């Protein structure tokens, strides 16, 4: 259930133009402090997970490991995306709320 809510919110976020995806652009945006939360696919390579967890800690950006590459890619309408950076603070807070077991704002 959490997974479906997260994927739905990622789709909305993508349509709003508030995400970046892919390792290179996410890293660049992390350096600029433009990413508010980073989502890594569960089936991303161990090296990718290790590197982006390190960068998340370095730049003080929350990192979430959730869903699969296929699920994340489908949610944002792209192919083969293991890394997604959310650029909007309000949407990143909502994603954190969903992951921690809360509900989406405006839903009962």
C-alpha cells in the first residue's frame, strides 16, 4: 500500500517537473543542494546504493531505498531509472510521510 501511494505521488511529481532522474544529473543537483530527498531503487547496484548514500550524508539529503527500477521508471514515465531526486521541499516531506507510514495530505 505504501508503495502504491509513493509511486502515485512520484507520477504527480514528475508531471509537475519537480524531479530529476539518473545518476549523473542527480549527483550534479545534489552538489547544488537542489535535491530535497533522493530515492534509490532496491535493485540498484550495491555500488550505486553505497555511493548515493555517501553523497546523501555528505550533502545532508535524506535517502530512501524503495521499489524496483521498473516500478520507479514506470511511475515517472522514463526507462531504466534507479535514482530519482525530488526537488520540491513539500513533495519531499510528503514522500517522507508516506514512507514513515502516514497518509497523503488531504486523504483520510
